[in-house]
C-alpha cells in the first residue's frame, strides 16, 4: 500500500514538473537548428501566427479582431480540423490570411518515420488545398519536436519548417494584460509570435481562447505605438 501511494506521489510530482517546465520554458529553443524561428532584419517588423485551428468558436472572433486591426496572420491548421470546420478555414483564406500545415492530427512527430511524416504532410496539404484553395510550403511540428532525419525529410519535400521566437503561452490562461506585457517586454525586430486559436492545455479542441482574443487589439495597438509593423509571414521571410 505504501509503495502504491509513493508511486502515485512520484508520478504526480513528475507530471507537475513537466507542466512547470512547459509553462516556464519554451521547448522550441531546443529544436531551432535548421528551422526558421526569427528573421534578422533592421526593420521593426513582426509576424503573428496561430496554431491548432480552425475553431468554430475562437477563430472567427480572432479573425474579427485581425480585420479591425488590418493585420494579416498565418494560421498553422490541423488537417482534421480543416475537414471538420471547412467554412471557418475558408473564411481564413478569403480574408487574406495564410494557411499553413500543422499536421493532420497534431501527433508528436518525434515517433514518426520519414515516410510517415511525408504521408501526413502531403495528406494535410491535400485537405487544405481542396477546402481553401491555398497551397502551403510552411510546416510547424506539433510541440516543436523534430528529429534530425524528419527535419531533413520535410526540407527535401520543399517545406520551410517554421517555429517561433516569442511564445504568448496563451494556452496557460494567463490574462491578456500579462500576455501583452510579456510580449512587449521581449519583442525584437523579425520576431515570429506564437498564439493559438483552438485548444487547451492538454487538447486541441475546446478550451477558452478568450484571453487571446482580448490580447490581439491591445498588442497591436501597443506595438504599433512603438513603431512596429505587423506583416504577413511571407513578407517577413523576404526581409
């Protein structure tokens, strides 16, 4: 009995440590080699990106805020969600935003073979093209984990692997004021900012992106007052 209780306590502590690591550290920093995560430029330009959508609840609200701010963003979509909510994905494309590839099921590609990742990326690419009319050559791996052989395979397919340099941590449910304060404090020229338009701590659907929706107008206003310009990812990559 004591052994079982001790084991449960150890597992609970391990889970807590993993959660704290995810909250206070950004795993993307360990996987940046050979990826695009920030652009070196003397121009005060940055790019907004959103992961895990589309969501029938939160993506439309985020699109509304982007339209008000006259800002274009890149949405790294999950193929399964594109099939499930085609009208939302279509709206993203119709409003001039870029749709990019985030895999079909948000599976951690750490355990994929090169052949398996090729199949998933190609199928997701097909789904995006069929539903939105957009083609994409940007891929963002779920959780940012990407073994060397998988990374090489993705590049051989003609894709750019896009990570990020600033993580809003919006999935942790920080307040929008905290999110904006953190991003403004750390912003640099050429930053690629990570937000989410779907999901929660442990899932890619459900949850609340209310603070993300509230953060967008405040972030745009604050950074524009500091001379920053929000540009499409394509434009930033061409700097």
